[in-house]
C-alpha cells in the first residue's frame, strides 16, 4: 500500500515539475494579466503584446489579445485623433475572437479611416466601472461619440467599496510574488475551482426547471437592473451631454429576452435623440423574427455566438458594427422592439 502511495506521489511530483517547465518555456501561452486600479478596482495590465484568456470553464484558450499602454485591447490609442469610444465589458473587448473580429475593428472598417474607433471594453466591468472609463475618455481622448453596451445581466455588477481596495492591492502583490516562484500553480488553482463549480452550476440550472414559472419574472429582472444602474446610466448620459458628445446605448437582444426589451424602454425614457439614443438589436435585427420562440435562443446561439461560450462571434459583431455605423451616419432615433 505504501509503495503505491509513494509511486503515485512521485508520478504527481514529476507531472507538476513537467507542467512548471512547460509554463516557463517559450511554447507556453501567456495568460492575460490584471493590475490593481485605484479607482476601478482592477484593470488590464498595460503593454501586453500577445496574451491569451481561458474561456469555457477555463478549458479553451482564446485567440491572442494585444493590450496597449493604456490597458485596453487593440493598437495604441491615438489620443489626438477624433474618436468614437466603445465602452463595455467582455462583449466589447471581444472575448474569444481575433482582434479584427471585434465590434471596434468591424466598425473601423465601416468608417474607413475617420473617426478612429477605440475599444474600451474590459472583462467583468459593469456600469459603475463604465462611468469611470467614460470620465477617463472625456479627459484623454478627442471624443466625437460614445457607444455604451447595456444589459440586464449587469444588475449584480458593482464597484467594490473603498475599504476593500487595500486588500485587493495586497492580493495583486501577493499573486505577483507567487508567479515569481511558480507560473503553473495559479493556473492549476483557478482551473480546479472552475472544474469544481461547473457541475454545481449545471445542477443549479437543472433544479430551476422544477420551479414554477413566474409570469412577472422579466418585469422584475428589468426593474432590478434599472434600480441598480439607472442612476449610473443617467450619470454617463449627463457626462456626454455636458461635453456635447453624442451617445448611443445599445441592447443586444438577439435571443428575444423580454427583460432586455423592457430595459431598452427604461432607457428610452431618459435619452433625448439625436444627442442621446438607445437602440435594441432584437430577433428581427438578426433575421430571426420567423423563428419560433421555443427555438430562438438555440438558433441565435448557433449563428451568432462562439457556441462553446455565450459571447458573440464575428458575425454578430459585424452586424452590431453596421448598426452603430448607421447611428453615426445620422439614424439617431431610439428604437426598442414592441
């Protein structure tokens, strides 16, 4: 018995050494790093020329990302050039797609050379982060327009309390010291957490199928999102208005979520075209208006997401970019599905 235990221990030790050597070799992909940020709690570490992200429960390696000196994805930001800034989270960053397939890249091709399109999307950012990014953009860029992605999924997103910032800074410093000792240990630790949580999440989704359907669920979700973020979206709108910068809020809703539709209508109450606009990209926008409701989510996922991950694919982002270009060219009326 002890011989078997010793054998398994030695095999495990050799495996860990081999993994560590791989992570230190030039063949290993470099995982995208985050820094502590004194206002936004965290940000993408600047100057990462070729890094990757782990997707789908930390099981799929993303295409390479280029992070510029300002901590955003894409080429170096031309701060003196007239700019359209796209603000959002992972969907705006373009999680899981090549740089040329992001919304900002598609929009830049629609516009050709001017204005410059700048990608200010950061994974995990919510409205309270977005308002700070907008403030930064107002100070640093020659803004011609702002485009902000909104969704009911951000109703649980929040900026940490100031009292939590020192602990986060200490955590980042501690993680940096750990990486100096072992490059594989942080990866293996996070991978184990994701793999442990995956069946739990699947089981939770399974249990939801037994819960009675709440006919007011969509209204409640939209109301929660508005209660949590309405003042923040109003603050973003006010910042744009005070600086005479036109702003577009967009709601991607290809799967026909009633709660996303209701969120669009909440935003419609505070926007004032042509300077401030909200647009919903619903099933009809994606050519799915003839698909039965029971098959709509699956059809949208098949055609307009990565498939293995819920984030959008190049086809979705290209269509969103075309609609943003229409807004920029003069179609400034708000548009929410009935």
